[in-house]
C-alpha cells in the first residue's frame, strides 16, 4: 500500500516569513494530493489540493507543488500570519482508492 | 447549507461493547467517508460510502463496519470494542467522489475503558 511521510513534525516561523512542509509518497499510481489544516479542537479543513496532471497550484498565500518523478509534494505558505498556526496534514489517494495521511506538522507563527 | 453533523459528540464505552456513530452529510452530498484520528496513528481512512454501498475501504478489521441510508446519512459501527479503539472518529462528505472537496464533521470522541 501507500506510505506517506511528512516533514517536519513541528515548525516555528516569524510572522511574515514563509513556511514549507514536505511530503513524500511511495505509490506511483497516487493521483490526488490534498492538504488539510486542523486548528486545535476543530475539524480538519481542506486548504488546497493538487492532481497528478498538474505540477503547481496556487491560492492566494498558499501553494502546492508536485514532483511525480521524485514522488514528493510540498505546501508553501507565504507571508504567514498568527491565524496560520495549526496542524497541517498532507494526504495521497493511492491506487487502492483510499486516503493515506502524513503524520502532521504543527506550525506555530510567532507574532 | 448546514454543515456535516455527527452524533453523539462524546461516548464512553467499556471493552467488549459495541457502538454506533452517526453522520449526516451536507445536503446534496452523496459520498460519506469515515476516518479515525489518534495521537499515535494520526488520521486513518476507514471507508467510504456512496449510494448506500461501501465503495472504498481502508485497512481496518471487520469489527469496523458501516452503512449508508437512502438520504445519504451514514452510520459506523464498531463491535467488540478494544482499548485501542479510543479515538476521534470523523466523517466527511463530498458531492460525488473522494477527490471532490471533503467537508469534515466535528467528530465523535470515543473513549473505551
């Protein structure tokens, strides 16, 4: 089955700086890669996703890049704000048509 | 539109019992997925239901089962509870497919004593 690894597990940045979270996957047939944000005590929320036929996608301060050859994808948050502080999960939809999640990155934005 | 709702929000059970959790999707959404979230294992996919049929399944034992009704509401059942089943159980709904935007419910916190 698929194996998704996520790094780093914790990340602290100064407000206004950029944050990058990286995920690798093992199943070359994986074709859909969403990113979720989960604030403390709240439900996960989709923030951006990318499909295997696209290399990059951007939505305001958030971008995701996908390298199918290297089997990794990354979340980029620019101009970070305190409200970006949360746990971020990457996921991959494998050939078995189920989701595999990374272990999460706890992002803290220091004002 | 109302969001995804889950009932109950909290449950305490003892080992060996069984439990049923309920999920009401966003109106018009036909796909409902279930997830288990624990500090140790993180988020794990349980299964997905669409049109009253289990369409996709994760790597969980047969003690975990579910069903979906004609109005797309879904229930998840766990039989013969084990201590390790203590977790936050989340459901999510989407329009048609797993690759459509998934909207999560608030979760049911299950504690097994």
